[in-house]
C-alpha cells in the first residue's frame, strides 16, 4: 500500500467514524434512505430467500440487516471506518441478528483473501469514495455469486457540478477525505465484461440505483 493510499484510507476512517453516531440515530428515526429502499426493491425482484450477502462500505449496517429481515440468511459487512462497524455491531445486537453477521474493519482490496464470496454483493454510495474504483469493482464483483447491486452519483448536471466543486475544495484545503467523480458508463461496461447484466435501474435526484445479475 502506498503512503498516499494509506493516508486516504485513514482520512476516510476518521471522517466516517466521526459521523457514525449520527448515521445510527438517523436509521433509528427514519429507517432506510430512499435510494436504499430502491436497492432493496431491485434485489427483491430476484429470489433472495436463504441467500448470503456481502456489503462493502456497510456503514452502520441498516441495508444488509434489513435484507436479513427479508430472507437473507447470513451477511458480512466490511467498512474502512471503525466507528461505522461499531455502529453496525450495535444495530445487529438490537435486531437480534448478531449471530448471523460478521464484520471486518478495512478495505476489501487489502482484505480480499479474507473475505468470502456471497450470493449478493452491495456497494451503497461507495464508488464515489474510492479513488481506484475499477480495482474496487474488480475485487468486489468477483465476490458475487449471483447479484451485484450498487448506487453511484446521478450524472445529471447539478450533481456533477456539486461533486466537482467538492473535489476542487478538498484539493485546495487538503482534506484527508474527499469524493471522486468517475466515468460511470465505463464502470457499468466493466461490470458487463465481468459477466453481469442489469436487471433493475432507478434514480433519485442525487443517486442512480443499479442491480445486476451474473449471467456467466
């Protein structure tokens, strides 16, 4: 791991750990966000009873724990943020699901050998937080036996300008954590070359929601 990458991961850890209690409080109050409900809707069009799930960048765990309440048998969550994983463990205990879920703190690219395959792989608002996104997609998609579901920034003019503005500000102020804008069409094409085809698509003002099924 390069020094630059190590600093970026630490910055991500620091930023999201500082936000973890707020994320947990928001889930307790409001449940899943709209884009997460769309992810759940798209995944539910496929048979998920008895499946396993892997959520990369799992945050406080609301998405994969909700999937477990809808039929997923076992889940694994991984997140760079120690605070987010602590929140996910707390939420799993509250829901009585702690014996059916495993958590890892770290980057899936670095922990690749220690992470098992799963029927469903999820990345919610993760691809815009990762600089080497094609490497992230390569590693995480190989863990998917059946379904690869993710959200990415809606490439409309307003969202694109907002992201580019944050990126420029982050560079100027030397933030340890900042978002990234990638070629989202290239990302989708890459997943198609890995053997996935899109089965569900939806969007909010900020996010595109995509569910893909492995066909080869």
